[in-house]
């Protein structure tokens, strides 16, 4: 079967152009629609952002007004700053409760203590009390001199716990001897960040145990009280 195209070439070209026009119009309409949607979203976003900023400004103004109307605001802020600093200060506090164990572990049973003066600022201790003899006081002094300590993070390093141990005053009657001993302590032994163990000598064999009080070479070089 033989078919003949009876449409002239001009008519064919016109039909194709019309078809292309429709495609272009559809694509253009879709593009315009998408652009309108995007523009609407952008306008909505800007409006929402402006509203959010306005709300934040209002909250800031309200908060500022509340603060300005708060009585004694400066005092409150000062107290708050002090409260914030308390944890750091608490961590640096000396552990005074350790003193009882230190005294108990270094003091001979023949020694009694009537007064303890502890000064953390000067790292000093003064102990006053009674003993059965000056020899016992001598042994107490030597025990303090040779007591060392170590911490859990440096167990192989032993350091003098007490230094400059001095018999500040003493007196003796027929029954008892009274004494006052002054010395310095290493502040580490009261450090809350350290676990401290005292190494107390069990036997004292220094010459101060055998020498009589008053000898210039003994521990009683300090002037005594009568």
C-alpha cells in the first residue's frame, strides 16, 4: 500500500512549531510555579526569623528590666561569685582531722598532752604537756625528728614530716616533767589531694636518750624554765 503526504512542508513546519511552543509554555509555567513557591518559602522564613528576633529582643528587654529592678543585685552577684569559688577552696583545704592520728602515732604512751597550737599559715605546731621523765620527753623529740612520710603516688620517696624540732621549755619536779615542743610540719601531710602515710621509727637510739639534760651536746640546748 502506498501513502502520500498531501500536507505541504509549510504546514508540517507550523504543526511542529506549535507543538514546541506548547512544550515551552508548560516548562515555563512549571518554572514560574516553582519560583513562586521558593519565593513564598523565603518570605515566610524571613518573616519567621524577624519574629524570632523580635521575640528575643523582647525577652532580653524583660530580663534586663527584671535585673535592674532586683534589689541588691551587686551583692547577689558577689555572693554568687563567692559560692562558685567554694569548690576550689574546699579542694585546697587542709585535712585537720589527720592531726589526731599523727599525734597518736608519734607520741610515747608515757607522754600526756595538755595543749596543741596548730598554725597552717606558718606550718607550725606547738605541743605542751607532761611526762614521767625528761628522758621520755627526749625520746618524744627524737621520734618527731626521725618521723618521715610518703604518699601513695611516691611510695619510695620518704620525706621528713617534721623539721626544726625544738624543746622550747621544760621543767622537772620529783614526780613529773613538763615540756613545750615547737616544730614545723610539711604541709603535704595535710593536703586533701594526697594520701599520706607516716613512717614512725619504732626504736630511737640517738644520743639524746642517754645524755642528761643540760649537756651542750644534747637536745636540751634551749633554755629551760625553773
